[in-house]
């Protein structure tokens, strides 16, 4: 048996998370099927533990953090770099370029700077946005 909340989630996901008319349309769909919509939808949320490890993220961008601890000096991925100018912390993924000044506290911040996307879009792209 299909639960009303599952059907409502599918309808809202199909049209878009932020579209109020989609929610209203889904509610009408459920009513036409003789089902009632739940009063509130579970809210999606950010789950930091689902972010890729700093080793995975930075390796995908050519920075090797394997078997190293602390701060590692590497070529900056945010500008043309001929010599290592960016420090990356192996445990947290924090970074700071001593040349161009770009900085951030984790892989999510790095992804946002690389792509120019907002927090939610970056979290989704990195697999750290979950729907409850």
C-alpha cells in the first residue's frame, strides 16, 4: 500500500522542492484518490558525515593527502600555479592559498568556490543533503 506521504514526496520531487503550487497540486491529487496529505513534510537537511573525506575530494582535484597528517603544501586549484602555494589540512579539508588568498574550512567550502553554487546545491552535489 502506498502511503500518502510517499506519494506526496514523489509529486513534489518531480516538480521541484521549492514550488508551492506543486505541493498544492500534490495535495489535490491525493484528495482525488481519497487520501489526505500529511500536515507537514519532513524537511531535508545537511548531514556533514556524508561529505566525501578530504582525501577523496582533494585527490579528485590532484592534491594527494594520503598518509599525511597536518597541513600539506600543494599547488592551488583555484588559480594557475607553478609552485605549491596552497595549504590543505589533511583531517578537516580546510585550505588556504598563500598566493591568491582563497580559503575555506572544509571540502564543502572548496566545492562552493570551485563551482560558484550555493550551500544546498553543493551539499547535494557532494551527497551530503538528505531527505528525511
